[in-house]
């Protein structure tokens, strides 16, 4: 099919839809049907410049608007989003392939971020210490009788901020960034994933319906050329990125070299440790949901399970049984338990990993290539490998699809050392009834987000979200208090009245 069959999405610059310039385009399909749904400009670098200029022009007035007034727009936006949950979820199902339930969940998690950002008047508050010194000890002038020196630190907006986001949560991840950025007084340019941008565009249109002034929020489509322009632009102060480790490392390096503040939440390979004493039902549910939810396309997907001691005896057959009876289908069908991969490239990458697991000698217990599934679309069924080893590519590398690898360990310490060999450190969880085992896990495992008897330990917006090792580049994580600090700069005032 030609790209002209799919609607070309506009940028949103200065509050208005803006037609892309002539240039390279990318067409996107509905991965559940194979039908074209959208196309976007890939190399419209001039649009990136215009979006930054609009954000820079809006900054003086917006940053001078009282924070209590700024968050009124977010309150209105939150209520608007709540009225549009189903519409947004439908777009996500169409362009990404998630099940309707998963899509609704992701919109709700995005709304959680807006609620958190509405707390900006308290979250941004500075601190004061009166009488931190007396003037005579501070600057030796004539004796003024010890007039007090007061000190305070304020948190101030930084300027134009840029967000670059991935395909797997196309509407939610932008909301990790811009609500807090603008609540703190910054203006923003979003570069959504070029693979499924429709829900991010609709969410940005709704923000303008909520009344955000022109230029406070801008959206520009594109690929690497556009990102490179945004992250090195002289009027941009900060870059928040979520996506693969390969892109994140490049963006961190270039952005920092251009003097930007940069945070990059990146790729992952996450391990779930199952102890023999774990509550069986909770562990089976937790591992299964974590590995196959969102078709494994989640930075918090638990794609490796480490069964300790006798746990494998009850865990492995239960996982196999559930994987074999899983319904794979279009996200919009109500019986579907797992939707398609997001595009054809993702599907062929996952199929290659399945072949690599077989070649490396892992035991293929459930072959997702043979699952009953629709003919058209980018489907692969739930796949389980047993008897894997930490050296295998299917255990080391991020597959980003519905492939679960099972490792076996003799003890908790062995299991943790397998986890800690990973180059990534996004998340890890343990299922156990033992407080002692949970405590040992918590104090020895190397990951930025960990869980005890929880399959997907996704922090709510009031807590920071990011990993360790090659899952993260930067200092301040996204969301939580870190998010407020990322989008503000501190200034200390030392004050004396004579
Ligand atoms: P991706 O890195 O391919 O793309 C992410 C964004 O970066 C897109 O907007 C894309 O246009 C841009 N981009 C891609 N390559 C680039 C480059 N070389 N230079 C500049 N910009 C570039 O990621 P994806 O495939 O869309 O998303 C999946 C990845 O995101 C997985 O690795 C997943 O683990 C990760 N992810 C991480 C988190 C987290 O919090 N750590 C959350 C969600 C997804």
C-alpha cells in the first residue's frame, strides 16, 4: 500500500496544527489487521526549530504565571482526559495493538502523573533557614549588633524542555514528562514515537482544549534527524528521553556535550526470582502477567524467571499450561488475552530470538510460532524456554516480545548473582513468604525498581521511576521528587537587612 493512503499527521506548534514540510515519511499499520493507520514526517528539522522557537517565546510569560494558576490547566486537562479514556484507549489499540484493558490501564497511569503534577505548589516549594549566621561573622564590617543573615533556596523553571518517547506506551510516557515540566513553569516540545503517534497527538489536542496558552506545549514528529536537532538546539535546556539503551546512550552523550540536562530511561532485561515457599498462585500470576502483559513490550517485563530449588517443580508446568491456553488476537476483541507485536520488524526480531534460543540449546517448552492466532497482523504467541543459561542471548538481551526464559538456581544467593550479572538493572522481583529471604534480596540485588510478591513493580507517579546500570543514563530519575528536581534549577539567596 502507498503511504498516501494513510492520513499524514500534523505537528502542533504554537497551539496550532502545522502541516509538515515535504520530505521523508513513515507509514504505520494497525498491527492487529495490517491496515495503514497513519503516516508521519521523519526529517522535518525546520519544524523542530519552529517548535523550539514557539516554546522559547512562551516561556517568559508562562514561567511568570503563578504556579497555582498554572496547575488550573492541568486540573481541567485531567477531567478532559477522564472523559476521553475510551477514545484514547481505542487509538492506542489501533496503532499499538495492546488489548483494550491494557490501553485503558495505560491512560489511567498517565492521569496519575497529571494528578501528581497538580501538587506543584507544594512540590516546588523552597526552604528557608533564618538566622543562619550573624552579619559580623559573615562580612566583617562595623559591628551592627549581630543583624541576622537569612538563607533560602528556591526551585525555579529552567526554560524549554524536550521529551523524546518510545512506542510501547505512546500516550502515557509523554505524561511522565510534560505535566510536571509545565507545572514547574517550563515550556515543552514533545517528539513522540514515529511508530504510533496518534494517541500522543490526540492527548496534546485535548491539552489545548483545556486552554494551555500558545507555545507552552508543542509536538513535532520525526526520527533521528529531528531528535538530534532538538537535543542540541541552543534554546533547549533539558532533555527527557525514554526508549532503547542504544538510542538513550547516544542522546545522553550528544545532549550532555551540548550542555543540556539529560535523563535517559532505557532498555531492560528483568528477572523474577521464585522461592520454593512462595504463595504459588500469586507467583504464577505475577510471573505470567509480567512476562506476557503488553505482549512483553514493557521495560518492566519480567522476561527471565529464576526458579530456586524445588520451585521449578510447581512453577514450570503451571506456566506452560497457562501459556498453551492463552488467547492471542486483536486488542479490540474482548476475549483476547494477548495482542500483537507493534509492527512487522518487532515480529521478525522476536522470531529470530526464538531461533537463537533453539540454536543455543535451550529447551522450547511452548512455541509461540505455533499458537492459534489471526492470519493478518504481527502476532507471535506466548513462548517459554526452559533449561536456559545466563550466557544465552535470550537471557542476556532485551527481546521486547512474549518470550520467557527459565533459569534454575540452587539458592537465593545463586539466583541474585545471576540477576546481578545482567548489564541492565531496571527491575527485579522476588516471590517468597520469608521476610528473611525478601530482606536478603532487597539488600543484594542490583536494580532501580524492585518488588516483593509483585510481578510488575511500576511505581506510582509520586515515586521516581528508572533503573540502574545500562537501563539509565543521568542523575535524576523521572517522576516523584526527582522529576521536580529535573525540571527545576535551585537558587540560593543570602539575605541581610541593615
Ligand atoms: P527507541 O529507542 O527505538 O525509540 C525511542 C525514541 O527515540 C523514539 O522517539 C525515536 O524516534 C527516538 N530514537 C530512536 N533511535 C534514535 C537515535 N539513534 N537517536 C535519536 N533518537 C532516536 O525505542 P522504542 O523501540 O520506541 O521503545 C522500546 C524501548 O524503550 C525498549 O528498549 C524499552 O525497554 C524502552 N523503555 C524504557 C522505559 C524505562 O522507563 N526505562 C520505559 C518504556 C520503554
